[in-house]
C-alpha cells in the first residue's frame, strides 16, 4: 500500500441495519486508513424488520468492541437459544433447532449415531434431552457470564439497532448525510461509479461505493444492472405481513416459527414487545387473508398497523460489481426462517475488511469475494429449502408442491447421505453445523436407515449409563439457572412494565 496516497473514500448508500453495520465496522476497524460517509433518507425509511439473529452476531460485536449490556439496553434485546418449529413436518408436530451441541461426539462419529442406536434398542429419550441450550430454552431459563460457554444470540429491535450502530459509527468518525439519492454518476468508459447526486444538488464522490439501499438496489442494479438469480421455484413465499404487539407473557429465550397452510409465522419476543409476522406465498394467500390469519394468531394488542412486505428470493449475480459492493437486501434475499440475513451482512463485512482494495480493485479480488459470497448463500438456501421440502403435510397444495418439487443437487445429496447412513457434514463455506442439519432433518421426519457401527462398540449398559449421566447433568445445570426474564431484568435496565 502506498502511504502517500490520499485516503480512499468509501460512500455507503442507505442507513438501515446493513448500512450502519458496514459504517460501524469500517469506521472502527479501518477508520485510520479510509474516509467513510453514509447517505440515508429519513423520508424513505428502513424496512423495519429483521429482529432475530444467530450467535455469530456476538463474535461480530466483540470484534467491534461493543459492550453487550449497552447494546442490549439500547435495542431492548432479549436472549435467543434457538428456534421452535411448530407444524412443519406434519400438523401437530414440534421440534427445536437449538444453538447448542448435541451430547458428546467422538472423532469417529457424531453423537446422534449413539442416540440412534439407543433409540433402536428402546433406550434413551428425546434427542433434545442431550442438549443444554435446548433444555434451557424449553425451561425458559437463561444465564451467561464471561466464563460461561452457553451459545446464544439475540432478539433485537431493528430500528433501535440501526440507531445504536449509528452511534458507534459516528463515534468512529463516519460522516452522515441526510438526503435522497436522485442519480448515480458513472464513468463513461469503465462504468465505475463516481458519485451519488442527491435531490438537493449535492454530489458525494467516492472510490468505493457500498449499496445498502434495500430491495431497491439503487447502485448495484439500478445503475450497474448486475442481474439477479431467481430462486422462487424453490422458495415460493414472496410476501410477509408484520406487526408489533404487546407482550402478554415473560419473554421466551427462543424464536417461534409456526407453519401455516402456505408459509409460516414468526414470533420474536423482545424485552418491551413482541415482533410478529406471517410469511406467505401470495399465489395461495391474499393480503387480506394473511392479515386475518395474523390477527387471529397474535396474542397481545397490536401496537402498529400490519404492514405487507414483498420480496423475491434469490441472489444478486455479483455481490461486488466494479467499484460497488452490495450488502443486506440489495445483495439478495433468502427468507428469514433461520434468521440468516444479518449474519450474511456481518460475514460479508469481515470478508470486505480482509480483501479491502487498498491498492485498487482487481478482478482476482472481486472474484474471490463473489465466489465466497455465492457459496455461503447457496448453503443457507439449501438449509431453508430442507425445511419446506421434507414435509408430510396434506392440508394444502403449497405443501404438496414443496414436497414434490425438484431440489438443488447439493441438497438432494445431503438428504440421501443422511437417509442412507445418518451422515451429516459442515463444509468450509457452510454456516450450519452438523448438529443443525441433524436437528432439522430428524425434526422434519427424515429417518436414517442405519447409523455408524461405532455406536455398537459400546455395550448397551455403557450406553444407557452415558446417556443417563448426560441427561441428568444437563437437567441439574438447567435447574440452577434463573428464568430468562429474571436474568434480563438484572442484566441492564429492568424490562419496561407490560
Ligand atoms: C419479512 C422479513 C423478515 C426478516 N427477518 C429477519 C430476521 O429475523 N433476521 C435477520 O437476520 N434478517 C431478517 N430480515 C432481513 C433484514 O431485515 C435485513 O437484512 C436488514 O434489515 C437489512 O436491511 P437493509 O439495510 O439492507 O435495507 P433497508 O432497511 O430497507 O434500508 C435501506 C436504506 O436505504 C435508504 N435508501 C433507499 N433508497 C434511497 C435513496 N434513493 N436515497 C437515500 N437513501 C435511500 C433507506 O432510507 C434506508 O436507510 C428480514 C427481512 C424481511 C423482508
């Protein structure tokens, strides 16, 4: 890097969760090397949903030096230990995808092989009995400390989160400009973006542009016409209706995802209210029907007017095109069933920091970035399709179609491998761990034909003893924990009165 060169100017378009996450990270991590400016329009506003996260958020916050208590207070956050899936495999069934580790694995075979063996012999109990986080979630208990190894994420208020991150970014020197982008200026020959012209007439020039303008993709698509790979033939939900309600019970330390006849409903308990929404396929459910279904299914009084959001599942053909990198909704969208969008923003930011084009943009750098982004998103896509495809519901054409549709080869291979030999895996680019795949495949009713023979090396008595000890240890550890609500109340400000 040439030390005499002027600082590179990074211009971020959009101030939703994506824009302010990028701004906070670039400001904190590279602020001495680059100038960062963010443009946002209060008049346009943000999407206002996106409130359930996965544990990688904690790592990201740590890298940025964010204090957990301050963050939780500012965003009215609660703790999350996983997701409860209701009515997915079949109506009336329920399973849990927790962030915890299942039992104890050996290098030769994962724990679920031992569990399958025990189950075949009529021993042992539910798989979830051997997972600490899952048991804590079901008991409504939670505690953490600097030394604790509990694996958790957060439920947070999306608007408050963007505001909190703005504070972090501005303290790190990021400049904010309020205004509506009216035009994206490009160099005639290269097509590189040179500046953003605001409605006020002001032009913000830069070297690298970050598109965080949401579904509009004002820069990456509007100006650069990058293209979009459509995945709606695999994931045909295309709408959501969201509403905030008053809390009627203590906050549960998990997200609820309850399937309905053409999609599913989320329930995200925050410290001060509950976020609710119905994801649906508009081909089968009208907006009015969705609104009626949602009203019927929420518990507390509505605090906002229900709002319909349309989306198209897929990915931007290149997340990085010329001198523009897209984050958040402008880079593509896979529906929020496993709360992966905010994670994708964070992991994308870390990748950009590592590959930052200090010495100019070159094809190899851009290709590397795009290839990694694509593989990550495809892995998540497969995991989401798995939930829809492995179903035995017979109550609607939507679920029949999900069951009968052709699925990506990558997923078909995973399903076949598990069915034949109970093997699950996590490749280098995969977000989801073996235990995640196992919980969802078994939860959706996929029964493996056999298990690893290693599970037979233990005698039946040894296995019974080991499983019994494990279950007892987990149950007694959970019993010593405070309730999630009690822990929340002493961890930072008390929860607002309901
Ligand atoms: C129904 C639904 C549920 C979701 N649930 C989850 C979840 O539980 N967990 C999760 O991780 N993710 C979830 N997501 C995804 C999550 O909401 C987004 O990834 C996240 O909010 C980032 O959004 P964004 O910043 O890209 O876009 P937005 O919030 O839409 O922000 C766009 C920004 O661009 C600005 N802008 C746009 N045009 C202009 C212009 N012309 N001039 C100036 N500024 C402009 C806007 O003012 C705004 O500041 C969900 C998404 C949907 C649709």
